[in-house]
């Protein structure tokens, strides 16, 4: 009997060690990937300065941002990893080499992501921001530790303010469940705060994802070579080269005084012709398969994925109404990742968040912190978002499954209806504009001369023409 107990304890110990090693290796890989991404976008001038103190503070803040971004990437991969591991175990139930993909590992991964998400949103990212903005208390010794003390005080005050607001909100919403113990701070208030942040992320995904689904076509089209079956690329390229050279000579030459008002317009025309020439050169260098089949296949793939998402949401609405059986789970992983990419495209394409779009080698540390927070909020809400839309039937594990509003029929039904309506409206608008633009281009209406009113003619040009007539 004692031998069996020892064997069970040893097995539990080895399982725990194996799960810890797997989680650590996964996090190290994600941390390295996140660090490479952030170093690609960061502004090097902030980290290579004469002030060693500022450089040290910025490096520490960058490490915290890297940790947060790795947690965000892991949150995105939660559902795909869980679904794939479940399918692998169902396919190979008796395989010895697949037993490490057990429920304990997946559940522990969900709990770790939930813990690190709370830690990053509540403590690490505010600490990183205050740390970069701090200068130390007046009269205290300057240095990194002085900034740490000031940041700790600011973070403590902010934590008290936020927890007080959460306590008031929970007291107003749940008067019967009063929480007075310090233990409830970790077990109740922090998950309650995180659920509010996740709810905000779900609402943000509801607005960004439909817009991103429609923007995916234009973004993908800008990265691929569009087919032009009846176009002579060589002839068009030669005309573009000649036009660019002509505009370049006009800009470099000395123009008459009455033409100085059109220099800006000529510069804009030169930039447009230059971009056209570069696009034509790329089209000429592309292979016939890439030139004629790559773009249509990519558009068809995006259209198929988008239609599958919309249809699954519509089927989920019908299932909520008529209580049908569960939907098939064939492309859940692909659709979840596609929705995440679309939400990011919609987020950075919206007018409110366009300024947050990171630029290579030119993104400030404050922008990196804000981007990491936004990405963590969106990625943390992705499991709830996918579960609410019916994209997956996988149950949310850990504290992610504590959201009571997921069981509310009216909230889930309204959310699905709004998502389907917004996505359909965005797609119809995008397709309508694209068809209108292609029809105008096909009939040659875009090359018709535009009527010029007298009010659009510059005053200097009118005076110059009038003087020439008088002479």
C-alpha cells in the first residue's frame, strides 16, 4: 500500500515537473519572439543615449513590455492549443508519446495566462509607464532607485484608487455579497476587475473585427500583384518612366513665377507617378502564376473565411433560437486566428487608433507600452469573443469561465446579431465601392477630363493670363 502511495506521489511530481518545463519553454520562445518584434519597432535613440540612467530605465520598461506582449501572444494561442491538443488526444488515445498533452497541462496554461494578464494589466504596464515618466522625489538621491521609489508610490495610489472604484461598483451591483476580507482581494476583486477589462475588450472586438474583415481585402490586395489580363506592362511602364522623368525635370528646373503655385500639385503628381512606376516594376518582375493566380486565390480565400465566420455566427443565432445541436468544429483554429488578425487590422485602421500604429525603428517607448496594453486587452478577450460568437464549442477553462453573462441568452443573442449586421454592412460597402471603382476603370471614365470651375483657378494664374492678354 505504501509502495502504491509512493508511486502515485512520484507520478504526480513528475507530471508537475514536466508541465512546468513545458510552460517555461513555451514562455521562453514567446518572450524571444516578442523581444525581436519590439526591437524591430523601437526607436534606438531612446536606448542609446548619453544619460545611462535613462537608458537603464528604458531597457527595464522594454523588458516589461516584452513580458506583456508574450502573455498577449500566449492568450491568442490558448484556444488553438487547447483545441488541437484535444483533437490529438482523441485521435491517439493510447499513444504514450501524446500523454503529456493532458488536461492538467492545458488547465494550468489557462490559469497562468489569466494570472500573468492580471499582473501585466494591473501592475507591470502602469509601473513601466510611471517608471519612464518619473524623475525621483524632490530632495532625494538621484538614480534608478529614486525613480523606483516614486513609481512604487504612484502605483500604490493608483491601485488604491482602482480597487476603491471596483469595490464601489461591486457593492452597487451585488449588495448581498459584501466582501470585507483581504483574501477576497485576490479571489474576488482582481478577477472582477479583469472581467470588466475583458468586457471592454469584447466590445472593442465587436467594433474592430467587422471593420477589419472588410479591410483585409484591401490590405491583402496591396501586398499582392493584381492581375491585368489585357494590359501591356512594358508599354505602361515605359510611359510611366517617361512621365516621371518629365515631372522630375520640371521640378528641378526654374519655373516661371506664375507656375510656382502649382509646384505642390506637381510634387503630388510626381509621387503618384513614382508609386505607379514601382508597382509596374513589381508586376513585371512577378511570375505569370503570381501575376494572374495569386491575387484571385488570396481574395477567394479571404472571402471564404469571412463568409464562413458570418455563416457560423448566423447558425449560432439560429441555434440560440431553435436550440439545435452543436456546430461542426472543422476550421475553428483557422477562424480564431483569422478573427484575431482581422481585429488587429480593424483596430489599427480605425480613425481613433491610427496614431498607435507602430513604425519600424520609429516607435517611442510610450507608444510601445500603449500598444502592448491594447494587444493584451484584445487577446485576453479573444477566447470569450470566440465562445460568444459560437466559433468554438470549447469550454473556457480556469477563471475565463467565470463570466456569468455568457449564460445570458439575450446578451449573447444581441451580440451575435450586432456582429453579423456590422460585418454584413462593412462587406457590402466594401464590395459596392470596389465594383463601382472597377466599372469606372473598365469604361475609362477615370480618364475623362474634369471640369474646372473658375473658383478653383489660382488667383496668380488668373492675373498672369489677364496681363498677357492686355499686352
